[in-house]
């Protein structure tokens, strides 16, 4: 899952990003509305975690632009204003969910996953391929009923390949959807992660390399 955190409080923004990355999400961070609109114009985010009270371009205006996009990004709005009237107004703007500050990180993670599931392409809550099962919400992957010890990135790659339902996924697409802006596009990080994932999945092999195409399960 690719997530953009838009929050002008730098310490909070980085803290949220750390938590989401531990959950296997690819996270970019910006601190104002103008930067948010610039970033969303070039990257297709699954979810934008949007502070409502942003300097410059207000969060309400950013939300309005995002919900009008054809391939709509899901918006989870954050605000220090937690009254019922404020929540109703935020949802009226088109936000998919609304979370007042202060909030528990566990609830934020759960809400991000919930709004992401509202995408146009329905994804089952548990992904299954043969004897392989992956539960994104519980962060558990098993094969032949044995739990796999996957890193967050390995888990995220496996989840993305399973979600693709047999479609060939290029290394570039994996880099864009699973890693964040800090990833070097010229490294072999995708190949290395795939190799480690294959080793942990065991036999018979599940991840196929498609020459000049990418990978698929």
C-alpha cells in the first residue's frame, strides 16, 4: 500500500510514517497542501492521510481536488477539531474517514486499511493461493499451515503479487507501490527481496519470473 502523509507538524508526521512503515506500507511525507497536490499529481497513492488545518492551501481544498480525480485516492482526514459538526463537515467534503487528534496509532492503521479496501477493485480479506494464505489485517502469512517469518517489505511484495491475481507485475511497479520515494530506482532491491521471499516460501516455487516482464504468482 502506498500512503502519503500530509501533516505540517513534522514530528507527528515522521512518527506516523514510522508506524505505517513498520506495518509494511510505503510512506511519503509532505508538510503543506501545495506539496501534497504536487505529489498526488505524479504518484497514485492508495490512501492520503490529510491534516485538515494545513498552512497555505487548506486541507479542505486539497481534499476537494483529490475526490474529483477519476482514479480516486482514498482520503483519511485528521484534525484537532473533534466535534460532531467538524466530523460531519469533513465527511461532506468527500473524505472517506475522519479521525480527531489525538489518536491511537493502532486505530489509525486500522482505519487506513479499512478505507483502502473501498477501492474499485474488491480484494478479499484473506488472500489464498493453493496452500499459501495471507491475512493483511493480522499481518500473518502461512504456507501449509506453517507461519512464514517475513520482513515488512517481503510481506508487502507477497501481498501485492497475490492481489494482482496472476497478472505480471514489473519490478518498476513493485518499486513504486511497495517502496517509497527514498528507494533508489537503480538498485537491485526488488530482485533481492524477491529472492529472499522465494527462499522463505519454499518448494514448490510460487513466484515466477517472466522474462522482460516481471513477476507473478
